C-alpha cells in the first residue's frame, strides 16, 4: 500500500520517515519529496508497505501524531490525477500583448 504523509517538518529526511513506519511492519520504500532547484523538503512524502493490514494500522496510529514538533497527516495515497496541460498551473505567466511601455513606434512626434 502506498501511504501519503503531509505536514512533515522540513528537517525530516527519507530515512527518518521510513524508520517512523517500521514500528508497524516492513517498509519497502520511503521518500520525502524535495524541490528540484533547492533540494529542500517540500514537507510531504510517500511510504510503501507491502502488508495492507500493517499499513492501515500505521495510518490510523500515525495520523495526527507529532513528529519533530509538527502534527503530521497520514492517509492512503490516491492516484495522481491527469489534467490537461493548461490546467496544471494557476496564475502563472499567461502571455499577453503588453509591449513594456514602448507603445507604437511608428508614430512621429
């Protein structure tokens, strides 16, 4: 079962995340998601556990638990939704016709 862990402290790394779940059973993998540019944690991660029953127990015990001074949120991971390209980003550069204040250069003054 794939488990989503949110609200992680930026100090928690993948090894520590996996260690947190080993109390409840075997952990296949644990990954804290990091920013590609800075390498800094994004504050969430994923844990994979082969035993679904152990994973469900881990979810119920660790959801709302305090880890490194923060209350984490733990749930079963849902598949990522595929969205059309235009809907992926909100509020980013949309293009446009503004010419940066240069205006119509064909006019003579």
